[in-house]
C-alpha cells in the first residue's frame, strides 16, 4: 500500500490525507461503536484522551476537523508490524461522515488486513 499522507509535528496540526478507497479501508475502524479512524502518530497518548486532527479524504472537497476520544493505541515496538498511532472514535457530530465512509466501503472485501486488525 502506498504511504498515506500525514503530518505530525509539535508545531503543526496533524493532518491525515486518505487518497483512495484502499487507504480509507485501511484506516477506518468499523468495529468501534460510532466508527473511528486510525491516525498514524508518534505522539504518546492514553486511552480516553481527546485527540484533534484534520481529515482530508477523496470523498469530500474540504478537510474535516475531527476531535474525539482515543480508543485504540498501537505503540512503537508493539508485537505486531502495524504502524504506530491511535484510533480516534467519531462523536455524534461525525455521524454523517461515518455513513459516507461506510457507503463508500460497501462491497469492499472484508478480509484485507487493516492498520489495526
């Protein structure tokens, strides 16, 4: 899979850019109630922390500011070969985004590995 575009620095806002369905599928966490997105980051977080980032997808023209709770953590050196980062749960404010993502992924084979499972 091609490298996903993101920036993660102390002096800038983290931005996650998902360019196509394959990247969206790899980052979307459908098993989380209300939906969630995996965000690659080296910044240390704890479960329940509030996390802010900007999501840019091929589905929408304008980037979407997202703020939600951390519900998944993959730390550096974890036993898996997954990317380091956090899963951020959508709030009720992102319900329309969740529906849009799930509609875009309808028919996508569910046996491909993702960045979380």
